[in-house]
């Protein structure tokens, strides 16, 4: 049998729907410089980034009407992704670190 090299190959577990998603992701407002996590929504094939970017953290370069331009570090290179809002989640790691630092400073 031939060896196929399609865009979604080897994505059986990666692109499975965990649960139904509401419309709250459309209410997120993104600005230039915000950090986001690439989280692919398999039910929306438009504007889907490649599976190698799943779970990566990137920085927003440009905000468009229905999409975002995100810069992602892959190894030593910076890649630019044009992705839709459905495939992006705000990054919460920095705010957690800042809150922890503030709490530690207040206790000492």
C-alpha cells in the first residue's frame, strides 16, 4: 500500500474532540504582544495550523477580523502562523507566575 503524507496524518488522538465547546472563545479579545497557546479545534478545518504547533506558546503579531498572526519559536527559528480564533487560547502561565511572586513578596 502507498504511504500517504496528508496534512492530518498521524492525528487520530491529537485531533479528537474532548467535549463540546461553547461560544465563549469568541469573546476573548486579543492584542498585539499577547501570548497564546495553539490548541487545535478539529471541528473547524479552516485556518487550522499544522499538528507540529499543537500546544506551543506564541506571541501575537497582528490581529485581523477573523484570524490572528502568531509568531512561534520552533527550535532556533521563528515561524509565523496565520490561524483562526478557534485554534488559539490565551496563555495564563505568566499571570500565575506574577501572582505567585506577589504572594511571596507579601509574606516576607
